C-alpha cells in the first residue's frame, strides 16, 4: 500500500491484479470500479454507479481466492489481491442465476420493457448465456399482480427481480423514500409507502424508478397514443427542460413517422446529473395539444369595444370541481359537455366562446397591422406610449432581440418580463450588495456545505431536482435549516424548521445576525477586508434580540439562538431562497439580510458557501442577462450610465433613451392613466393570471388602444388582443437557455411548429423590418454571437463550445473548462470590490388581517403545475395528477368555520372572490391559507394586492387578508372598491 501526497491530505492507494491487469486505485475502490478502469466488463443487474451498491443480485460475483465468491460492486480492492472475473465456474453460476430470475418473467413477446424500449437487461444476459424462459424446466410462478394506478407508469410485479434499483433510485438519487419491500418469501415485492397502489401513494412520479429498472417491472405508459419503441427506431434529440430554472438536461426520443415524442429521459450534465421531475419526464405533450394556435388572428370589428370574451375572464363563473374535471387522453380533453355552471371542464380558455371574436389572417396582413398600429401610437404618444412584455420561456436570443426591438425600434426602455414577478427584489439586492444579479454558486455545491439555509422555497415542489441534491447533502451530513411559514415537504428533510409568521423575515434574520455578532461568530478578517458598512448593520441588528424577534416572528428565542450558533460555527454555509423571500413589499430588504448574513460570517467565495436565489422559470436568468428588464441593457449594464448607453448606441446604431423604463406592474398602472402606455407587444406572457389584483389587470388590458399577443395558446390575456400571432414552443426551435446555476445550454429543435406557427425570433425580426430596422439575422447562433460581444459575463461562449452539457459563465476557457462554480473568491463585482451591507428594519405587511378578513393568504406553485397553467394543464400526466384548484387550510381554522375537507368554499379578499375546494392540511400555519396560482377558474391573483416593493418593484404575492367561508354563507362584496369588478 502506498500513500500519494496531495495538496492537503495523503491519498492511500492499493494495487490489485484483475484478469492479468495491474491496477492501482485509491483505497476503498470497489473491484467493479477498478475493473472498469482497465476495460474489464463484469455483468451486473442490481448495480448502477449512481446508487449505493448493495450486492443483492450476485450477478457480479468474482473469484478473489477466498472461501466464497465476492460481489464486485461492494468488495473493495486490497493491496496484492488477485481477481478473476470470468472463470468457467463464475460463468456457470451467472447462467444459472439468469435462468432462475428468468422463470417468472413474462414471455419475451409480452415483456413490458422488451416490447417498448427494448432494453431489458435480464434478457440481454439470457441471450449472453443462452437461456430462455420458454426452454427452462424450472417452474414458473406468477400472480404477484400488476398496478396501473399511476397515469404514466405501469408496475408489473411478476417482472420484478427484487434488485432494489428502484428503491435506491428513489432514496439515493431523488430522496423521496417512497419505495420499499413488502411480504415474505416468494410473495415479497416492491411496495409504495404501506403497499399502496402507486397512484395513491406519496410517489411524485419523477420516473427515476423507471429509468433505473433493468426489467419490465416498471415501465412508462404511452402518452397521446404514441407507442414507445426502442431508441434505435426513434430519433433522439438532446435538449433542456422547459420548466423551472434548474434547467435539467434531457433527451426526447421522437417518432418521426408520427411527428411526435414517444418518451423522454434524463441525460448526464454536471448540474442535473440525469435527474428529472414529473414535469420534465412526462409534461411535454402540451406542445401537441389540439388547442395550439396555428394561424394569425385579427379581432373582428364587431368585437369592439374590447373586453374579456369568456365568462371565466369576465369573472362570471365558478371553478372546476372534482366531478366535472374532464378526463384527459394524450393532451386532448374528452367529455366536452357542459356542467351545471355552463362551462367546459378542464380549466382552459373556452375556444368556442373566444374564437368568434377573431378572424384568420395571412402573416403579411397581421404583421403589417401590428407595425402600422404600434407605429401610429408611437408617433402620436411618443416612446412612452409603447411597452413590451417578453418571456422567460423564450430563448436568450429571442429575449435579446425583443428588448432590442423595443429599445431601438420604439425608443423606450418600457420592456420587462416575469422576473418582475419572482426575483426582481433579489436581483436588486444582489446587484446593490455584490454587483451581480446572478447566483454566486450552484445548487450542487450544497454537497460541500456544513450548513444550508433553505428559505422561502418549497424546493421539493418548485425546484424538485435541485431539492434532490439538498436531500442528498443532508444524508451526507449537511445540516439543513428550513425557514418558511408553511411546513412544505422540504420540512420533512430538514434538521430544523422555523415556521415564522408571514412577512417577518427581516426581524428573523436581524435576530440571527444579532446573535452571531453577540457570540463573536463573525469573520472579522473577511468583514474588514471585503465588506463596507458593517458598523451600521451591527447597530441596526442590535435592536433585534431573539426575544423581540420571537414576538414578531412566532419562532421561539431559543430556536433563533440555535440557528445562529449552527450558522456561525459552520466551516461552510450556503443560502438558497425562493419567492417566499422575494415576493413581498419588503422583498429587497429580505434579500439584503441574507446577503449580510453570509458576508459577516465569510460565507461567500469558497466551495459550499454563497448566495443562490433559485430562479423560477427555465430562462428567467437568461432573459434577465439578455436585458429584458427596464433599467438594464444586456449583462446588467445600467441604462442611465452615459458611457454604457453610448457603447450600446454605437453597437445598435441609434440614439437610446437615457431614462429607466416602466416595470410590469408600473406598465399596468400606466395604461389606466390618460397619457400612459397605449400600445403593447406581449410575447409569451399571461399577465391576466400572473399579475396581482386581476380586476385591475382586466381594466388595463381592455383600455389598451392596441395589443399584440404572440403565444402558442389562446391565453386569458389574448382575449384582449387586437392581433394574435401563433408562436413556437421551445420544442420547435434552436436557442440557448441559462439556468439558475448560470449554465448556458443549447435547446435543440425537436419538432416542427404546427400549421403556420412560426419561430419567435423570426416574427420579431419581421416586425422590426416593418418599422424600419435593417435586421437580417440568419439564425439564433448569429444573434448569440452579437449578444456575447456586448455581455462581458458571457465572453468566450459560442454555439460551438457549449456542447451537450452547456457551460457556466463566467468562463475563461470554455473549450476545456465547465466554467466557474464559485464566484467572488477575491473581490465582488461592485465598483470598489466590496460587499455593501445594507441594514433593514422590519416593517409590517401593507394589508393586515382584521375581523372581516382574518386570514393571511399565501400563493405559490404545485409540483405538477407551472405558472398560469397554459402548458401543464394541457399535459395529460400533470393534469391527471393534479386537476383541481384547492385552498389549503389548518385543521383548526377549518373546524372554527364548520368546514370539511373536500367541500367547495368561497375565498374573498377586498378585491374579489373565488370558489374552490378545501384541503385541510397540517402543513399550514394557524391563521394562514395557501392557494396555488395555476388555476384560471379559481385565480388566486384575483385576491392579491398590487402593492409593490419600492426597490425591486415586485408585487406582494405572499401576504394579503382573506376570509374563507362555506358557499352557503351570505356573500359580502369587498369593503374596498379599489380594483373590484368594473
């Protein structure tokens, strides 16, 4: 045995001979892994290098000269060991074992895996050893049963060989702990929870078990009638997931004959590491919905004056119930009849109501009208009369072109996108504090942390693949502190859950900093060398002892002290946060506190440390980077700085507006003013459901002189459009997307757009040409090159060097490096290189509960759905799993109101009323309710207030006063007339 000196510790090695090959490996390396290094193949069934080895199948046993054969997947190499991997006796043993396992399998012609993906590993071994179920003399057992209760996964217990790969995929990779074993002897089988049907268990349908299963025990069901066939018979396209900011890498296997996707699976990438969630693996069929827009539409003269066209958007109908939800078959709704409330089931825009207001048009007619009307408004009202909403669902190239079109073509900075509704306050605080709106480390870096604070994010629902790394880290010893008003499923995996009252984050974190400073757990050297304004921060937090914070937050003082000690003593600590931090009128202050908490303890710039706002949509980071925000040009270069503006004027060949533009929420307010915004170009956004105070949004959209909507579906917002342009889904185009880790990845075209639908950047270019801009881009790679030349953070990146895995930015050498994981090791991106600490005082929410509205409403996402539901509610799997809008309420609050689980209730605020089902939930805090915002028939944002954070201009989605009552209770109109139905 030898020791090799490294930079920090000595690595002990051993030398083993495997089939005549001498191999030297680190001590603890298994025989299986060592054999792979020298090209020796050892057959396995239960083993996969992604999972902890267990050695249960015995297929990989080898001869080490001992009394019994050793399982190569678990037996470590020893110094001087000699290993034989394929002696005649070993091969006979493997053949016998294969025959034994094969006896209970379904016939090859009916095997669930072999007749679909064609990659049954047990059958491959049977072919290798010349055995077959049909020729064996061994008795065949059966009767352990099938389970088809999950909408997209089939379970065949007779095909299971009890290798436990599904158990370890569920536990070791996804951290969901759903699958185990039940029964004894021959009756033993895999079980979900307490041997429940899979569809009735706590399984989240991530499909990791299907990807792991070596036989036909767990297989995908076809979606949309597209049969699953072997990969060799399909066209495989490597791209990225269209949903959350984690940006998982995946591969679509496409049936070109049918022009459809057969199935999807995760692929290797440094971030997601082949993992997917239910949306990524099964939520792609929305693109094939029969409701796709396929031809340009122009509003008929008879449909003026403008207003909402469907009863739901007018606010005249109640929501979808469990009884009328409508079954889904491959993305297309069945049961088109109307229920007692006169509406089609499904929670989607009723095209029968809306389409009569529009007529089909040619592309030339529609684009000419767009250019003419926006040009007239611009000429009459000036640049300030025009505004644009871009989309984080579009590519970087499309975001870049969109903001350039609004700025160059119409001379205004009135351009924004959904970052205003999710992390604008985080970006404002980060830019102010450390000079960068991007994350300082990756979600995978949690594995290097002693302590991780997860705050304001139910990551298991919002960022499920990132959460799998958080759960893995905890299993390996990282202490997880979860801070959120809801006991979301992350709480099940946390060491400490601080269930603070909504809107009290500043008081809580000030108290943590108070204790860290009092205990002397600050990093004085880091503070002195790398921060500014520490003394002012220390004076502010001195007024927040744990006892005072306890009265404000509801978290007891001892728990606050314990969190402070754990954080302050950590060798490496990292903070991940979500919209529970940012979506407040004090969102910027909340983020300022997190920045300060990391800085005063020196937890920035090293592995396992840093600040990471988990980005919401798949390209919200990239869209922000590309300049789709009113105060910055691409790469967060301020529009008000003369030198920067002059640089972009030279690059774009025009004079630019020196004034900061209006944000999403400010644009809505401006429309209602006589001299405000009159014309809008809306790309892939649906503010009718996503913006706060829907009644106000309804009035604003109806008041616009001209609105062009570019989208893939007829959204609620499109009901107010003058022109509707059929766009492309991400499946139908090439382009780059930047995930929450700063990873820039190539999305590749999978399918052709339906009908006359067109790629978004081409539509943008055609409009630009019609208003006089000389744009002649040949493709997205040319647009990307222009972007990179103007964005120092993206320097050196190109389509050619992004590869299959993408690259992190900044990146000095993308040809040879994945990019920088941990930023700010020496200086921050501020002008002076220091972290600017900004003290914050706790302020109460803008709207507090009272006798009439005694409950606090919190809004957010479900695992299965996505924002306004236009994509996920047209996905068979996602809608089948979560079809109905619900309000989540603490059991005592329900009892106090005489309400029972599952009944229909009314929720009302000072702005409006919705009806939906009640879910009694122990995860809610007393006095608080939670409503997901995906369901148009029970639109949560009808209730929310439109107060905004003064710095990030983000709305208050996480706190407003409501009442929940039985439908039979007297219906009271809101006491305030602000924003109510007009």
